[in-house]
C-alpha cells in the first residue's frame, strides 16, 4: 500500500479550526433558543399581563379582600 494513498493528518491549526466551527454552531444555537424563548414565553406572558391589567380594578379587589377579612388593619 503506497503511503500517498492516506491523507496526512492536520497537525497545525486544528484547535483554531475546531473552535471556529463550534463557535459558529454555538452562536446559531443560542440565537435560536433566544428567539424561541422570546416568541414562546416572553410575548405570551406580556400579553397575559396586558390582558389582566386592562380590566383590573384595584379598589374592587381591595374591597373584596377587606370583606373577606384578609386585612387586620382595614375593617
């Protein structure tokens, strides 16, 4: 078997090549996870808070808690 048939292993720059490949992959994965979190968790949460506080009456809620006996100082 001639020695020219086997490719020489890469001895120089192997770490740099692997780091470049993995850093690009890690960047793509992290951007994907960030986008998924934004649209799957953060936006629905913001919408739920906005919907809740759109019709929220704090005085009505306070009166209900006062009548239920939740507060000791407000009778």
